[in-house]
């Protein structure tokens, strides 16, 4: 029997991929779990395995094609009865489940309505006016918005969304009436609002959201009027970077503080123990040592290892420490994550960092390798420069940027002495972290670099 193999779910927030290699050919017989195509999804490259066995009769994609989950990749001949049986719900169960979902959703709607009436009975009308004004600003209308009467119990807004979701939409500057819901019966979720905001940020001529304000981005002029131009298509890494950085910059109120750390003695230690790391298969870099120091700092200052949950007005304080490390690759910036940094020694971190950096540059890093980070380090010292302003990697709340160390004359004990100083830049989410806390955190890192014993004593 003919079986169609379709692209499966590619992971959280991944709705498309580019075919970079086809690993099979027509007429080939494959087994279940054999890889059939290699996809580049955003900043990662993954192999997609077949979910069934059989002989390939037709390929429906070619290298360079853009594909989405559910799209047919190939057709093969085989016995897919078992696979289909697994996908087919038991007789009579589908309708029963649908009724249960509908009942559950109706109860959730009633619960949300009661909560909305209880929490914000007097604010209903102003909130709807605010939504109308935001919609008016987004489309550039000059007409005056008419006041909206507060809906009665039997005449509610035709928007299926919980009060917390509506509040989140207002806080990020999204008109919830324009959001498409993916929940049960078209219900709008927080993820739907985020996805809509991301689309607005990346569409030319569409409203770009910065906080709660909608700003119209004008279309680009015809540059060819002034001289010769050339257009180059963005690769997937660059497109994902552009979208994510716009989201981060547009939704996080950034503050950046700068400091310097004396790494003269740390550099001597790094060179002294470099061979131990090489024998273990790694490279003892300053970034590997900073991983351990930053992990200790996050234990002392846990608010830097958090995320903001605006929908529930809570801080999510993580008990684990996974640090992303920005890696420069031929296709652009990627940020693989080193997990459980606080539980590993510096030699182990140097080996893992070396391996994941090589995978990133070879384009073999997986989506899982870039998820779950709680803090990020961006080290530009190998390229050059001093202080800069790194952008916080949403949903994290802070990032440490490091420049190139250089010798400076430092006044110590009544005389100037040459010391190698490391420029550091800490960007953080000002909704969570105050300036005084930022200064303390950065100063603690500088002290730990100069006095490594502090890591063992406090971290």
C-alpha cells in the first residue's frame, strides 16, 4: 500500500525548515527510523527519520525547498497498517473526546468570565477603549474611536481569551482582536500573542511592537535611484536572529553596565593548566573559566537566573544553571547551551565547550542544544573591541558581554604597575533587576576573577 511520509513536529516555535540534503533516492528501500532528509530549522540542522519502512516510489521535495510540519516529503510502498492504527483513535472515542474538550473549554470560559468580573469590574470599559485606541494607532487611522460600552453577561467580546492573556497582550502592545487562536475552539493563548508580536516585528510596513506602543515601520525606499545595489537572501540563521533580536529588544527594557576585571593572575593560571584540558580533549579558554565563575555568581544572585511571567505577574526562579555561549559561525550567530554548569569542573566545561563550538561551526548543532538556557555569555575578545551592549536573550533576564583584555597602568601600593584588564558589559532586564543589583553582580564577578577562592567560599 502507498504511504505518505510527512514532516513531523520540528520543535517548539519551529514552523518551517529548509531542505539542505536529501539522504535517500527513489527506488531505495528504507527501514523505520532511517534518516531521509536533513533540515536546517532556524539555527539548527537536524536529520528527519522515517516513521515507517518501505520502498520509496516518489520524492516530493528537493534541496533548497522550504517545508513545514505536515508537508509530504516522499511516498513509499510498505505495510503501514501498524502506524495508521496507532494514529487512528479507538472507534467512538474521537467524538467523545471532542465533547469532553468542548465541555472543558466552556467551563474554562465561565471560570475566566467570573474571574474577570471579580477582578476588574470597573476596568472593563477603559481596557476595551485602550484596545480600540491601539488598533487605531496600528492601522494609522485618523478617525476618532467611538467609546465602547461595557459588555453585558450575554453580549461579551467575540475574543476567546483569558483575562491574563488579554492583559499580557496589552503589556506587549498587541491588539488581541487581531490574534488568531490555536487553542481549543480557537481560544487565544499567551504563545499565540507572542507569535503574533513576532510576526509584526518582522513584517515590512507592519506595526513593530516596542513595549506597549505600536510604531509603523515605513517601507524601504528604492535605493537603486542613488546607485547600484545587490540583494542577498537571508539564510535561516540570519532570519531567526533578526526575528529573535527584534523581539528581545522590543519587549525587554535594557540597561547595560560596564566594569573591568584584573585577569593578570587568571591568565597565568590558564596557561599553566592548559595542557590538562588538552589531554582531556578540550581547550582551556577564558570563556570556560568564566562559565564556572558566572555559575557561582548566579547562585549568590538568583534573580539573574530567572524569567518574567507577565501573564501571571510572577518571577520564575530556576534552580538549575544552564548557560548559553554565543558562537560565531559562517552562517551567523548561534547560542548553544552548556547544561548544569554549576555541577561540572572547569576541565569538564572546557571539553564540552570545545565540542559544542565545533558542532555549531559545522552546522550540526540541534534545536535541543540551543534550548533551556538561563543566562548567556558573549565573548568577543578573540575578535577585538572593548565594551559593547549585548542584547538580553529572551526569556532570560541578563547577559554578560566580554571584550579583549589589554594591559593598562594600574595604581597599586603607591605606584603604577602593568595589569591585564578585561572589559565586561552586563545587560539586564530592568523589570527584574535594579541598577544596584546589576553593579553588585558585575563587581562580584570581577572580584571572583581576581580572587578565585571567592567561587569556592560563596558560590
